[in-house]
């Protein structure tokens, strides 16, 4: 049995987890910094690094304690090398390197995006489901919107990332989908992060007539590339051109200043027109994510569709993928909400693959903010 301590600090979550054989999650601890970044409407890199420094030791300790383990019981340490914020990554890497050196255990550098793919495998294992490969994996979060083809590889082969081979087949050319959610929520006076609240408000719109319709986004060149900044701008222009939104946005901004940011508090401050606008925005995002992913699945004749990252928690995205993929004969896999957003269990699981394939780092390991996968 291989026990791996995973460490993740690429963005605004400080996380540690213990996972055995890349499959059984013994513990997964996540310290979120949302409350710190909320008033800026996005992640502030300097504040993120400082908070990681404060959290890293207690979070690792808690992960070991919940797994009933001591540092000496760990067989290897897996740490996120990138992509992410350089100062944030450095905290996890420096701590991981120090632990590995002090304990004399191997250090396994992990690509954060490979971690998101492994979150799906962890969940599938928990549900006793086997993920058939090749698969298409959509990673969709506040920082990423990217499509991969995931194929079984050969252990120790120079071109394989452990046991899986990743090939990037599409990506966003501008904003990530989660970023679009966050920006639209901000301009509508609905707080930060935007995804969870817009998801619920879209549901509350029911059958109210749409104040505007957003057509499919066209991307020249690769049909598997995404683009969300045009949609966000279309929402902005619509709101600017319709003076009736201004008053309720101001009212909600004042509520947010008083700390009233819950769904139950903001819902009564939204007119049916705003709810319908949110529903149309979400409809456009979901349609685009699902259609391009399924186009890739058909083009590549794959077996399964995997969806991971913070936006994978979106209820309409899940429902639409389930319905559409069933029609086309693909099996769809999502992680649970806890494994969708950034966590260290997925890093430990991805590290296991690389541990077995012998991908170890030494003390020269450095953060790579734009580390590429596939
Ligand atoms: O993976 P994550 O925790 O962090 C990174 O960005 O790496 O994802 C956070 C993003 C935020 O942009 C948030 O608005 C979005 O995921 N999100 C959602 C939902 N829950 C979180 N977007 C749409 N619907 C949701 N239910
Ligand atoms: Zn992530």
C-alpha cells in the first residue's frame, strides 16, 4: 500500500490530503480563502501567498491527524508544481520539499490539471464505477477552461505522464467559464464567487420571458476552443442599455456591504427580469461547454466524458451533460462538489500515477506558473 500526502496551493485554497494507492481518500482538508478575497471580487495573489503561509502547517497537520497517521507513515509527498499563482505555488512546493528532505521520502511534482482529471477517477472509484478510456475531459473552473483527450499510457514511457497520456484539444481564448460567472455576478451586484449564486438564481427564473437571448459563440479556427469574454460583455451592454437594472443593482450592492450575500437574502432583491437574464447567461455558458465537449467526444470516438473543476458543480451543466451524453451513448463522470473544486486528494491521486512511473523531483524543484499538460 502506498500512502501519499498531497499538497495543493496553486490558487486560493490551501489543501492537504492523504490518499492510499491513488484511490482511497483517508483525509482531505481544504482551507478556503474566499472570505479574504471577496471584497476585491477576485483572488489577490499577494494576499493568497500570505494566507497559504499561515495555513500550510495546520492544514497538513490536520490531514495527517484525520488519516490517523504520522509524517513517518507517509511513503511520498505529492505537490502541485503548476499551473497557478507563482507565490502561492511556492509555499506548497517549499513546504513539500522541506518535508521530503527531512523525512527522506520521495517528492512527486504534479500538474494541477492532471489533478483535476484524477478527481474524476477518485469519485468513480468511490461509486464502484470504472472509467473507460479513451475519454474527453473538460476542466472548467475560475482559472481554466480546457479540453483534454485522456488515453491509457505506458508506465515509464518518456512521453507519458505516469499511466495516462493527456492531449490538449481545446481551450479558452480569453476568460475561463468560472471567471465569466464571477464577472457577471459582480456587474449584477450578486457578490463573489458568482457561480453558486447564479446557478440558484437561474433556477428561480422558471418560465419568465427572456429579456435578451445570447446566440452561440463562434470561434474561428479550432472548433474545440472556447471564448467567454464576448458573452460577459454582451451581459454588460444589455444591463447598461436598460436603465431599469440600475436601481436593483444598487440595492443589492448595499445589501452585500451589510454582509447579506446569501441566496435567500439576494433572491427577493432580484426582479423576474434579472432572474431571466441570469438564466439566459447560464444557458449560453452551459450550451457552449456541453456542445464543444460532445463534439470532441464524437470526433475522437471516445468512451467516456469527464467533467471537473469548480464549474462542474453547476446543476444545469450536470443535468445537460447527463441528458445529452446519454442520447449519444457516452458515459459521463463528475466528481462530488468537494472534489470538483481545488483540493489535495486529487493531487495525491495524480501523484500516485507518477510515483509508480518514477517521476521524482529533487531540491531544485521550482514553481512553474504556466506548466503545460499535454
Ligand atoms: O476550481 P475552483 O474552486 O477554483 C479555481 O478557479 O481553480 O473554481 C472556482 C470557480 C469560481 O469561478 C466559481 O464561480 C465557479 O467555480 N463555480 C461555479 C459553481 N460553483 C463554483 N460556477 C457555476 N456554477 C456553480 N454551481
Ligand atoms: Zn483548479
